[in-house]
């Protein structure tokens, strides 16, 4: 099926460019982060939906019993005949185990409620992700789990300095909030459609979600996420989609307002060289925080570590701050700065 080859190509790109990133950056943080991103892409986003679940289905392991009940709930059967270019079950829905609503809306916006995915989606978006963001910032998901972030951090690694900065571009960030509002509106219409079948909300919903050409699918997923997001990888860096248009990132920007995650500067070391800001592919003016000795708390940060890694004086490190008192609670033990790695080695000797 075309989805198999696309996913295989996507996964291979993350793996190959990820190896190059590890060799280029040479810090424990980048090595572990890149490896985890690849494993999330390879295992639950490629092997599971494209190989493991189809193999189990074709060999009868999903017929009856507990596994059959789970499969019937999460991967409904579809009209199928041998030779078709799709599977007899909707195994593609397994992407929803990693890609949460509203990044992936299709497990939630179904003709009839799929209660298993509604429970999973609610837990992901409104429980698990807020907890992750509270402790580790938005980058806990964007920089360590998400497949969009995986391609941005690997294939887009050498393009970081191309991201536009400045107040005008920061206003474009609001596009993600607009798309988030559209996703919420669609959710309301979908719930009304479930509650009142044949109502206006029920009739208009399919057109708004997937109808050509002015629908959520064609404007957000295909045009902004695919054509613009990937098409401008080598023009404006790999985080064009993530920074400006991703609705889940927009939601996490709200969660991040309450996060303990910060990038902590040592003001005495900062030489205002602007390398940290220039290498931020989220458009954050990190130097404005660093040379004042202020913890960086911009919600756009995806915890990629580029600013920490390129700093020539070891000014920056990741950590946690009490949002109320401003007290530093801890600093990360996983080293992301080559300068601090050298200093740590010198201290031990």
C-alpha cells in the first residue's frame, strides 16, 4: 500500500539524518534524544501499524478473545477483498497512540464515536501531555516523541539558522491558535452530530473535515502540514509547521505557561554572541534572556538543545524553576553542552 512506502521512507529519513545529527552534535543529550525519536517512529508509528498488526490480523490473532475485542474497538473492520491496496482493518488508527488530538483528528472525528479512541485521546491531550509539559516543557512531546519533531530535529538539523526571527514572525505564531480553534469547533460539531443524527451539524461536518478543497484536511493537513511544512524545510528550517501551524503545539503553548521547565543561563559567562538565538528554529530570542541572567521561559521552546550545544562559553543548561517563587529546583543531569562536558571532566580529574 502507498502508506507503507511513505512511512518506510519517512522512518528511513529520520534514521539516516539522525545518525548524521548524532555525529555532528556529539553530546549525550542529542544522542539519547535522537535515538528515542527514531524508536518512537520505528516501533509504534511504523512496525505496529504497517507490519505487526496486519501480520496478527492475517494470521487470525485478532479474531475473538481479548485481542479481538481490543481490535474491534480500536481498528474497525472495513469492506475488503483480496488484492485491495488496503487492509481489512483500519490499522492506520494506531498512529493515534503517539499522534494525539488535535495533531491527529481522525480517530476522534468519526461517523460514530469510537469510545476506545475517545478515552485514549482524552487521556493523551488533557492528562498525560499537560503533566509532561508541566515538568519538562513542551519539548517533552515536540522534541522527544512527535514524528513531526523527529523529522525536524534530524533532517532539519542543519537548517536551524534559517528560521525567521522578530516581532512580525512571532505574530504568525498565532496561526496555530486559529487552527486549534477550528479543531475545537469541529469537535463541537462532531459531538452535536453524534447527539443529534441528521442535524445540520451532522450533515455539514463531513464537508468541513474532508471535502475538497476548503476543508480541514486539505487546508491544514495537506497544504500547511505537507506542502508548506515539508516544502519549506530547506528554506525556513524544519520547524515551520511546528512553530506556526501545529494545533497541538498551540495547545501545549497554553500548558507551557504553567511549566517548571526553563533554560537556565549563567550571566557571567554570556558574551552576547547571539549564537543561541541564531540557532533557535523556533524563533526565540534566547540571548535576550541569557545576557540578563533570566531563565528562558518562552512556551515555543521544543527542548532541542541546539542553543545549549552551540554556546561557546557554556552559558546555558536545562532545568526546572518553581513558577511562583522563581527558585531553581534542579538542573538536568543529561549533558547537552560540550563546554560543560569538558568542565565536568576537568572537575573529576
